[in-house]
C-alpha cells in the first residue's frame, strides 16, 4: 500500500523536462523567412509602362541589327557537286579516294557589290556531325598542350598509334579528319593573297596548343583521313588544325579559312582554283565556299534583328491592347492582372 502510494505520488509529482531537440536550427530571420522582401503590385499603369519601355528599347536595336546584316556582302558557292566525276555515290567515292586522279577544279565567282577588306573566306560543311559523342571524345588535350605528354594517346581511339605501335601526335578522330580542300584566288592576272594568320581563337593558341609540341606520325596510318601537318611547325601555329578542333555544335557549320586583305569591286570576276580532296560524298555531305564581309554585328545574320523586332513589336501590341481595355473597362484589367 505504501509502495503503491509512493509510486503514485512520484508519478504525479515529478514530471521530467522535455528533451531538447539537437537538430533544431538556430533561430535566424533567414531560416524563419522574416527577411524584408519586395512584393511589387502589378498595376495597369506599371504593366503598360514596362511593355512600352521594352518595345522602345528592342525595336531600334532590331532595326540597327537588320541594317548591319543587310550591309554584309556574301558570296556562297556550292562546289562539291560540280568538282566531281561520276553520277552515283559509289562512283563519286571511288573518284575522291583515287590518289591518281586530279582533284583540281576551277570555278568563277562574280562580285555582286563592292566588298571592302578584310574579306573573310570560309568553308561550309553540311550534314557533318562534329558533335557526335564518339567523335568529340576522340582526342587528348594534355597531349596537344604539353610536350611531356606527347606519348599519351589515351582517349584517342581508334587513331592512337601507327601500325608499328608508334604514338600519333595529334591523335584522335578530330585531328585525323582535318579538312584538306585548298583554294587559290585570282582576278585576271593578279593573285589574291589569303592571310591565314589569326583565324583561330587567341585563347586556343595560348592555352590549348603548346608552342613546344610538334606533329609526329600524323597521317601515317593505313588510311589517310584529311590534311597533313608540317612537322617543323608547333601546334600553336597550326591554325587550320586549331580551327578544326574547335568542334561545331550543329551539322551545318562554317569555319574560317583565311582573309583576303584587298577590296573587291562590283562585277569583278574571281577565278578560284579548288583542290577538291575532302571526302564528303561517303556520307552525302555538302561543301560550300563562302566569301563575306563583316559589320559591327559580325557576319550576315538576320535572325538577331528579326528576333528583337518581333519581341519589341509584341510588347508594343500588348501595351496598346492593355491601354485600350483599361480605358474602356478598367475593372476588367485589374481583375486580369
């Protein structure tokens, strides 16, 4: 009886303190979401003002971008179809792979408008997927940059070594498939010099390709994929290679070939001698030669101007529509916002 009473008394009198939760974060205004916040009220006047301001800014930019694009003079000529013998795909591939056949092709271009220097020369490839996963991974960046890693060909499958086991530098499919068509330009008896200095990114020359790394065993395999490299010139000065190894994101792309530092006048006829070596016929690709001037916006690009004009025009339309509805039915506009 005494034990029971004692037990009851003990149970009802001494209540243990609650255990402190060790996982509870320390109090702060941030954790409790008590920081001051901006909560703008979208009034009709504010919305109309914002749409109008966007339109006022975007429309002039769009007009300026379109005017700059229209000033760019561009000549585009597809030559893969005219610089080949054979009608079927097999005949074209056999022709381009035959080392004993001449690949020289002569075309003429007419200058449509005055073209002021520098005139940029590009080659354009269609249906060439440089962004293919296996293709993009087939390279070794350390080998390209550091002479101490010259024998490191890891990740370069299937172009790692020559048949006798010697390491290839630069290794990998990207370098192996280097574009090797060449172009020579002339007007009458005057040759047009193509300057190939400075066509690559300076950051690539300075940081991705070493000035003490020289090509070795390149294109010495059983099958030649593209252009050869001068073994006495370091990779940092092989700008055609540097341009090619910055892979394109889309299957249709242009890459710089050089610059013509001479003005061309309207109706002048340019004779181009093309050495048509590069095999795009096995995968139904296309090759185009492009001559283009530039503006403050770059090359010819109507998309930027059209995009700005579209957005600016849409904002003007919405601002006008909101203004009319607000004047006619102001309560309706308040409810919509």
